[in-house]
C-alpha cells in the first residue's frame, strides 16, 4: 500500500487507486498519516475535522469515518487504541518518508563529494512531488504549518539537486529549473547563486550578472536587506572570470578538485562546523542589546579576538539572545560557528574544558585518536586551528572565567559570545571582554512575547489578568514562556484563574536561589497527578541525554505500562519531550529542577532506591546484550538482579546491537554517575558491558574514558576482579591509541591481579593482549612466548574458544616471521574449533591470518577467498575496525594479482570505515588508492 501526501492525498493498493470518500474522511486520514503509528487523541481529531464548531454528534460521526477508512484500508490498519485512533504504516509506504530518505542520502553524497550518486538520489527525491502537499484538502492551521515546513524541505532538496547537477556539468538544465523555482520563491539566495553560476557556465555572463541585480532588487523591496556576502562574492568572481567558477569544486567525474573553493566551505581548509542550535522562535525585544552586539562586529580584525560576556539571572534569556543574534550574523563568519553548552550550574553534567575542547577539535576535523590528552595541549591545537580563521564561538551557560579561558581563541578574526549567570568580571579585566548584562523584559516586550505565543485576540479577553500575569512572573522570559504554554494547553481556563495561580503563596522551593524560575516550575510540578510528580522527581536522577519508557519504569519501580500515562502527562505539559518515538529528554533547566526535587532531604530514601533500580535496569539490560555481541568473551559475574522486576533483555545479536546503539550515550554517562553516587560495582560492570560495543567500532577514546572510571571505582571498593578487568581493558585502549608504555603497565598490573585471584582465564586473556602489544613493538619472540603461555592456560581450564584464539595468535606471529606453513597449520586447527563453537568473530580473525599466510606464499587467489570470508564474518558481528584491516589486506592481494580496480574498491571501503571511526589508518588507505590511481592513469592521464 502507498500513501501519497506530496500532492493531492492518494492511496494505492498495488497499482489500484483507492477512493477515499468524503472530505471529512480524507481529513481524518491526513491527520492520522501526519502521525503514523501513533495514537492521535479524539480531542485532537475533532477540531481537525470541524475547526472551532464541532456538532453535538462529532464523536459519533468520527467513529463513522473511522469505520469507513477501515473498510477501505483494512481493519488491521486502524487498530483499537485507548483515547483515539492509530494508523499502522509500514516503512517506505509514505511518499514523504521515501522523499526524506532519498534527500538525506543525496546530501550525504554531496558532503562526501560523490556528485553522481547525489544527483541520482536527489532526482528520486524531487520527482516524488506531485504538487502542494494535501492540495485537495481544506485549509486548517495544523495542515498549513505542516505544509509550510514540508515546502521548505522541498526547496532545500531542489537546491541540493541543483548543486549536484552543476557538479555534473548539467548547467543548462539547472538554469531552467532554477528560474521556475525563483519565480515562486524569489527570496532564495542559494538558488540565485546557483542560477548565476549556471548562466555563467553556459556562457551567458550578462545573464548571470543581470540575475544578481534582480536578486538585489527583490531582496531590497521585500526585506530591506542587501544580498548575503556569499552572493556578493560570487558576483565579484563572475566579474573577474575567476577559474574556480569553471568547475565549482568538482571535476567532470564528480570528485572534489584539490584547490577549489566551494561556497559551502569558504575560508581556510578543513571542516566548516555549523553547530548553532535552533534559535528561540518568536524572539522579542532586546533592541539595545542587539545593537551593542552588532557594534562588536566593527571591532573585528585579522589579529583580534572579540569577546562578549553576556550575564544575567537564570531564565532571563541569555541563550535566546546569543542564539538569535548569532544566527542573524552567521554569514559574517565564513569559517563557521562552534557552540557548546557548558552546563556551568549543572553539577551532574558540567562540561569540563578538556571535554569541550574534544568536541570542538572533532568538529574542526581532528580525529579523536589524534587529540592530545592534556587540556593545555588541546588548547594549543585548538588555537592553532583557529588562528587563520574567522569563526563565531558561542560558549553557553559558563560557570566562571576559569571554565571559559581554555576555550578562547588566541588570535585570528574570531568573535566569542559567552553567556553566564556570573558577571565574569575576571574575563572583563584580564581578557578585555565586553560586558553585557541582561535584565528582564519590559512590560511591552512581555506583552509581545505572550501575544506571539497566544495571539492578541486571546489576550484581549482579559487585559487586566494579562497585566497581573506579567507582574507575577517578574517579566522573566522563561517564566512567561511557561505560563504561555499552560494557557495554550488549557484553552478553556480563564486568564484570571491562571493569574490567581501565579499569585498563590503556596510556592515551594522559595529558599532556592532563582526564586522566580523555580516558582513557575513548582506551579507546573504541583499541578501534576501524584504518579507524574513522583516520576518527574525520579527522572532528575537520570544522567541523560535521553531515556526510554523502560528506564523511566525502572526508576519508578513499576511496570512499563504503568509509567506510560505519567510520561504522557509530562510531555503534554512540556515538562518532558519525546524527541524520537519512545525516547524522552529534558530541557536542561527542567532537568536541574527535577534533580533538586529528588535531592531534597524528604526524598532521600526514594533517591537511593531509585538509583539502584536505575543501575540494575541498565546493567541487566546491557549484560545479556553484551554476551550476545561477544559470546566468546570470558563473562563477568554481575551484581545480582533486583527481585520482582520484569525484564525484556535482547534475545539475538541484532536486538543486542540495536539496544547498545540506542543506549550507548546513556551508558557512557551512567558509568560515571554510578561511580560518583556510591554504586561502584555497577560502574565497573557497566563499563565492561559497554566495551563489547565500543571496542569493535574502534571507539578507543570512549573505551579509555569508561575504563579509567571503572578502575577507580573498583579500587575504591577493593574489588580485585573489577580492578583486573578494568586494567586489562584499559591497556587495550592505550594500545590502540599508541600509548604503549601505559598499556604495558596496565597489562602487568592485570596479570598480577589475575594471579592473586587464581584466575587462569583472566591471565590467558591478558597474555593474549600482551602478545599484540609486543607484536606492535617489534618484540616478536616475546609475543610468541605470551601467546603460547596463553594457549597453555586456556587448555588447562578447557577453554576451547580461548585456546582457538590463542592458536590464531600463534599462527599470525609465525606468518609474520616467515613460517607460513606452520602458521597455516596452527590457524587451521583454530578455525576448526571456532566453527564447532560458532565463534564467528574468531573465525573472521583466523581466516584473515590464513589469508595473510597464503598471500605471502604466493597463493593470492586462496588468500582473497579467505579475506572475503573474513570480511563477511566481521560484518556479521559488527566488527568494523577489523573489517577495515582485512579490507586493506584484500586490496593488497588484488593489486598483486593485477586486479587494480578490485584493489581500489577494497581500499575505498576500508577508508570509509576508518573515516567513520576517525582512525588515522585512513591516511595509509588513501595513500594506497592515490598510488594505484596514478599508476593506472599513466603519464598522459586516464585516457593516455
């Protein structure tokens, strides 16, 4: 079945068009299609069908329309749901979903420089459009907003398609499409620049220059603004016939040219980060403050770093001002924008300078494995990268000057905006920051904010109550916004009743610092039902960044079904956001407020019990998933599960992988939080489970961070097994990051601990890891000694899986020393055992070793066969890092066989994986591709 929304509403079963009946029935179907697989409440559907005047029989009529749709679509498509109706839609059945997917693939291809694939994908996306979305349905505010958003997505896809066509040399075709687009949407400056470029390339230079003049005139008449700097630069390039216009950054094959200046990446080389979050909608007032920020732009210079320190009380709108202004002037900073929320007043999530620097360096294109470990070194690298760039840096919610200083550029034409509750006097005195203190809104601005959210008509019903609301909220933007949300979600409540609530003396948490904000929060909190209020408090214990309904149920100590109603209540009142289906997140300030409630003395018992249930939920969800991901790893003995809890652990490899994919960001925080809150055993064991996910992906920095926390936690409670495990896994991270001395220290410590524990399996695992470290250091005899001792220990305890992996390690070492036949013999024995035990990851590693030995013996065809089997097994087990290593060796064998195209294809696959995991091995893969590409082209190029 196909549901088509990108034009008149249409439904097809196979090739047959299904008649959809009356307008009301089609409106109902549209409402359900806008929220597929989600229960849409009857109270939402009735206004959709009858606007503000539903008939007395509206509910009965709605049921009639539902029955009609069930007859047309099938009973199973609209199952019974409490409180409303749900339309079951399968993946790919909506043309909208196919459009989104194709457009996303096209943008990814553009980013990767693959113009051929980008054009194909984007052509698929734009051809799905048959006209205005739902063009045959009557206007409704919900539909109008949705259509406007979708039209914007369409225009972006059209512009991306034009970019891909230009890269492919289809300039004439682009000109025609863009003229039609601009006739309807004349304010699209990106489309004007593409039209100018297309006209220039077909030889119509006068037309390109005339297009610029048209754009300038339209912008002036419609907006009063000049063209964007990028459009002006393009006009100047066309006037001077600059060479970069000929190829637009792409060769005829769609590959990026080495020295082209793409409009998307102006300025100096490297990535162009655009990290600004979405600006607050319906921003009001602040004319004086915006003018002072604008004045800072005139102070920019090639060697000047301009700093603005925006300070004020919590909720006064510092972030809103900073983001609103930053978006307005972003075009003045051609090298991009960096943004970080420093969570300065959130002790649970405070961003330390070295963590913020890590994020900035990654955004600037530095692979995680190349980022220095010390704050000083990171600051030096960061300042070096920014020295020749013009960037806007927004440091939001800083605690004090010391948190900010390492994040300040040292030179270059950058501008920094810092927001903080602190006045940052030290930053003003020492770094010459321009102070900008933000006060509450004026009465007129407060009125404008409420009118923007609620409409002037609503306010006119009781102007005296509106005046009371503004006074009671202290004209604080956050408080006004929350009151506006309460009024909007209760349209039948009189405004004087809302005003009376705000004047109530029954406020809680008045003793806390920012009384106005917390007073508004407390009113929303006190309005909750008891289950929702309790859940809200408990959610403050979760470290974020988001959580599932199952995690919320664990915190509350109730079945998942029982937690769904309070979750809905919290999301309805905007105290929680369901940012993706089934996953919830807090606004930062609301998380702080909930945590303060949970930390109050009256909830001390509830707090500790809730935390234990939370860690129990994640550990006993992660542990079975970890065993499914790495079934041959020696297991740990987890903390016993709490009794009486219904669990839904993953039951197969794919489910385990999906669980970790959804939860790994949570687990990274959970490890640290458990260690800090007195649950050290949970901390090191969660770290062990997470290692089964991050290690195969080459996420060595994550592995390093969690195992450092795990080791400290295990040492704190004198847990020798935990210390041994953490030391061993810490050594693996150090090894992969090139810190071999630290890795060896941790391996020796792990060996000592396993010996004290009389744990031969642990000793064997550690010796196996030691073997790899010695091999990397060129100590081959020592590596072989460790591998053979590991084999002896594994056999002593009849650990056949471990013994097989040790046999493979021995075989690999023999192959690297030229003992190829012995290597094959050892690895063949390993492979037989691994096939018996279905150790797919072990088989992959062993086949890779056998392939290496056959390659060195000159039997390249057999080597290729082994490598291909290994690659497939690595993919089956989601071991991307080792898949890339084998792909490199496969390419080497294919090159030796004279299959240059096959070699390049393998190396490109490896390079993509290394790029995904930010591993420096990508450089060697790219060098191989470049070398062979040059050899293939010959001295006269590809056709020579």
